[in-house]
C-alpha cells in the first residue's frame, strides 16, 4: 500500500506530547486516532477534557472531536487498522535512582503496535531518547511486524509547555531522521501544511535526529545555569545580575532569551534529559565530553537552596512556627506541570525546617496537593498571604508579576518577600514598605 498525500494518523501515548500532537494534527486537516493504555485518560479525552493544563488546547480538542476526524482508543489493533502513519509519543522518564532514561514505555508501544502492522506503514518516534535507540527500535519493528515494508523514522518534538499549540501548528523547524526516500516522502506529506507555510526541514539520519533534542535542551540548560552562576558572583560583588544579563543580551553572539537569573529550571524535560545525556555518554565512552553538564545540574539545584537561605535570613534565622506564603507550584507559568518543580521543592524544604507553608498556584493546585499533602493550600494569592511572615514568589505567573504590593502588604504579618524569579520591580516594592530580596541583586 502506498500512503496517500493526506495520510491517516495515529498517536500512541496521549500524555502532554501525544494529546497535543493529536489535537493539532487534526486541526491541520488530518484524520487522527489517539491511543493510550490508560482507560481513564482516554475517557477524559473522549469527553473533551484535557488531562493537563495547556492554554488553548481544550477548545481545540472539543472543536475537533465535533468534526469526527479526531477520536481516541485503547486498542493497538484498532489503531493499526485505521492509520497509515503512527507517531510514538510515550514518556521516557528518568529511571529511579539512576540518570539513565527509562525506555520501557517506548519498547512496549512499539511491540504492541508492530504485531498488527500487516501492511506498508511508517512508525515515527517523537519521544526524547538516547542516541542509538531508533536503530534498536527499527530492528525490533522489523522482527515483530508481519509486513516487511514497515519502516521507522524519527521526528523529535520541540514543544514548550504553555506554548505547545503554537509550537505544533507553527514550529520553528522540523527534523526528519530517516533511512529511505519513502520515509521522507511520507513525513513531508504528514507535515505538508506547516512545510508549505515556510517551516524549514532538516533531513538527517537516526542518530543526529535523536541528538538534536537532547543537545538543544543541554544548551538551553547551560545558558540558564550560566546566568545563575553569574548571580552567585553578583551576590558577593554587590552587582545586579538583571542589568548584567541586559548588557550581555545586546551581544548577537549571546542573545537575551533565557538569560534570566532566578530559581532555575525544572519540569519533565530539561533535568531528566541532561542527566540521561550524561548517562548515555558514559555508556558510549565519551563521558568526558559532557562533564560540564554535571556542573550545570549542580548550579541549578543550588539556586533552590539559596532561596531557602535568603528566606532564613529574613525571618531571623528560624523557620520554626513561621508562616510562609509560596506563590507558585508549577515548574513554570502557563502550566500545571509540577515535575521537578523548584517552587514545590523549596516549599517542602521550608516545611521540613518547621515553617507553616501555604501554597497558591493558578493552575497546579490539584497536582501539588497530590504530591505534597503535607503543605497547606489556599484559593488565592491574598488568602495564601494572610498573616504571612514571609512571601516567596517562585513561579512567574503574570498574576503574581502584576500584584499590587500595597494591597498585599495589608494582609501579611510582615512585608518581606523573596523574588525567586527576579520578575518584580524592587524599587516599587521597597517604596511600598517591603523588605525585598532576590537572587543576584543588591
């Protein structure tokens, strides 16, 4: 069978990546079936409910369900029977107690799908994986698929949480890791609308396609940790890291984006990806090439400790019995993702030091309560700050950036704030009577 110019698509795995990809590919005009072994997740998607917070995705999900071109299933057999190109979008989390990536979900997805592919089909990996994974999975696919004409390709994702819809509909680039002209042709058919809109395409081999995502994340993590290292220097030299970043950003070789000092990165991608990259480099015998990533990781984690220390200084060196208001639980704004959240890490640390910690986040409250039931929670920033001896701004939601310091001052017990994201104007807050501290600023 030759895949048509408008191929039918399946998406295996309907977590953050898969659900977004399924909805957006339907929006681009394709017939799409999403598949997951999680029955509850599929039920929610069928009902038009996105199982996570992502701006704009819920509306697109409900719109495309109504067209009939988007549906969801829990059956590999059903998926195989109604799609030509199959995207694998399952998670590759960090193994417990190790740096390496856990590829068991990926292996299971390939094995579950392959046995039903008795026709010419293209299976496309989108998950973030160590170099060498695609070649191994191609062999597995060839061994299990009844048809000899099933091929594997690799198409890494570059989604930013909070902007995933835009990044899928209008990506800044597409990377195709392929072994044949036929695979490239099918991928070009799948992404025809975005290619026609001018999105550049890089066609390469498996290994390069695998490395693009982890290399990009490693570079981004390095840039973030670099400016956070400079913040450490600024604190002892009494310099201002925000002004330093502004001056550096005018250099075209460096650029201003992601040069923001603060609490550091978290989430389900950057931390685990750089650790898995280091682990894989060790397996390949080139671990010395990536030793700098260990420093990147350590700098990032030190920022969390420094926020705890700044707060400690403001409450006279004791958290015992101190009420602390934590603004933010998600690892970044416009998301409900709390995986490796710096905000919750700091909140839990303060609670262990004896503080009474009250958390508020616009989107991540349910996830935070599940992960950290030992913390207290409030329904608004003002409620969380009521009677607080210390306020910590740890996720830079616009709601928090736009807070009126005078209004907040009226509900706290003591107007003290640690700006963990350097997103407030110190002069404005100090003029309103607040003791203001931040990372890397005088």
